[in-house]
C-alpha cells in the first residue's frame, strides 16, 4: 500500500501515520519529495488491508493506493 500525504502535512503528522502503520505490525518506507511524502507500507497483506480505513480517517492523508 502507498499512503500519499497532503502537501502541507507536517513531520509530526507524518510520524503519526507511521506510528499507526507500525502499530499494525507493518513497516513504513518513506519517500520524501519536494511537495509530498509517500509512505510505502510493507508486511502481511491481511494487515495491510485492515489498515486502509484507519489511515484514511487521518485528515492529512490524501489517498491510499494498493500496489
């Protein structure tokens, strides 16, 4: 899964999303660009699927994409 953060997300907000990812036993791989941060989620497919709704509830998440 890729989690795409809004352009105005702060580092603290990005860290909060990473915390949610890790709390599900998954790994987070950050790709920080000039305008956006993308968080790649790695781990058990069942956990990744269960993570989608809680992550989308975080207001600074722009979208998620299954890869």
